[in-house]
């Protein structure tokens, strides 16, 4: 122990106990109004936006170079068409089941009872401790506040964790502290979709419920954060969990290649508006 | 060089590093084999910087990590500050010009900071962070491999400015 100064060890021990007191993963306990945090977000917004723009341009130029004969543009168009067709197929299945609960997701402005703001992903968490966080280029100046749901045309992405002036942090649904109240689309079996890092798991589904691999999972709207009827993902596996059923859920949105998202300007207090 | 200029320069480097780490080298983009430039920079501050404000810079770097990593209050600020103090105290005792020793210091600092954080998580939280000890060892190795040449380059630049 003589290797380090005793005073240093003592200070580090004190810091450790301070850190224990400060540390809390409970979102409700967090002081999201901390102006210094918002300042850091604003301070890093411009360089992040710059790097993001330059990277996009470099990547775009490289793709255009290697994708001769405009294959890239064709590919992009086909992807958009494919997404539209997937959405259409899903909606047709919904009509066939004579249910009107699941709304069209392709254009949130038409289906959402709330105004939406589109945003670009400009960064992500710099730490492996909580890697399921991305940074978007819209913040308080655009009317964004903490808790607002974030989605893409493919489904739920997450919710606003911290809103700076120009940018915001989005907690993805795959983060372990994320929880979304959800239904199995086909049978209306209810449960909670939680993040597990690489994907999600739907917990607390009643034992008697009818759940199958391939079932679509949609938000129930009862958690006060996410609007009702937005697709979350697809059931990939089912296992008993005590007196409940637990189902692995693969998110419908490819969260690893997020580029554009929409932020639904739904106040967290509007819990019953869409019920 | 003027101390204020040095401090401002190091502050700008801090912002540049956190920008790179939250865009090009984020674990979401680069996977778990990303170098933690922020931590390497804190070791650099502890070893080379004679600016009194380097203590504040180390805390500031940790705070930026806190904010951008999902607003985890104090976790990185305090763990990185502790790492800074530990390396600062011990840097008189180790021969840091040797690449192997330097690599070992970076590796051990990585292990120290993550052990610090994981201990707090275990004590305070039941949230399941998917972070294993092998992930930490792996990051320690990546940090050492990337950190040693970065240190060499940064040390030369730093020495030039000191003249």
C-alpha cells in the first residue's frame, strides 16, 4: 500500500461512497432539468452534427462510387417500396381481422393524434455501460421534452431521456431500463416489453394467453409514454417464467442502423388521451 | 506555453475526443472493441499534464461521459476522477517511457474504472446491465493497444509545445 499515497486512497474511498449515493438508475429519481447536462448536450451538438454530416457525405460518396449504374439509388428506392409493402401487408391483415386498433405507421402525421417532429441520429452513447442510447438533432428549441416517444416508420424506437436545447438523448427500447406496456396483436394478450441489450423480452404475459412465435407485438398506450397500436416487434421464442409466460421479442425497427426517427410530441401527462 | 492556453487547448481536445467517441467510435457503431479515448486522455492528463486545471478537465471529461451515456449521474465523473488521482499518484513510481509499462498502466486503469462502476451498480441497482468482466478485459487490451501509440504521438506534441 505504500506504493500509493495514503491520502489518495482515502480520497478515492470517499469519492466511491459519494458515487454510491449519487448513482441511481431509476429514471424518476433523475434530475433531468440539470442545466449543466443540457449545456454539455448543446456543446457537443455542433461537433457531433459536423462529424455526422461529414461521415454521411464521405460514406455517401463512397457508396455512389462503388455502386455503379445507380444501383445505390435503385436499392434505396426498392427498400422504401419494400417497407411500404410490408406496412401494407400488415395493415391488410389487420383489416381482415376486423380490427381498427392498429393504425397506419408510414406517415405519423396522418395517424398520430399528436404532432410529430422528424429528427436525424447524429451520435450514440460513448460508453459500453449504457450503449442503448442515441443522440438526435432536435431538442428543447423544437418543442422536445423528456419522456416523449420516439418511433420510425417501422415502429417504436424509444423515448427521450434528456432534452438539450439543440439535441436530445433517446433511450432505446432495447435498454435494460426501458419498459413498454404492450399487447400481442393477434390475441390482445398483455405484457411488458423490456430491453435486454441485444433485443427485447415481453414479460408478465398470463399463463393462459395464446402466444405464438411470429406474433406481432404492439404498444397498448397504457404506460403513458407510447401511443396505442404502434408496432414494437415480433415474438421469436416463448418460455414459461414462474406463473407467467415470457416471450423474446425482436424489435421491428433495425436499431443498429437508425438514421431518421420521428419524435411524437405527446406529453407524458396525456396518459388517457388515446385510450 | 501560457497555462490558460494549455488549459483551453486541452478542453478543446476533450470535446473533440468525446465527439469522436460518441459518433465514429461509439460502441453502438464500432462494437465492443472500441477504444475508450476519453479514458486514455485522462491517463494522459494524469501522466503528462502539469496544469493544475487537469484535475477539473478529468472531472469534466467524466461528466461529459455521464451526460452522453444516458445521463448517468456521477458514475463516470467520479470513477474517472479517481482513476486520474490514482495514476497521478503512481506515475512517479513507474517508468512510463517503456511501451509495455505504459500499456499496463492503461490496461489497469481501465480495469480499475470499470470495477469501480460495476461495484456501484452491484450495490445500488437491480437493473441488468449486460457487461461482463471479459468485456472489460477486452476493452482494457484495446485501450492499451490503441493508447500506447497515441501516447507516444501526444507526448511528442506536448513536448514540442512545452519548449
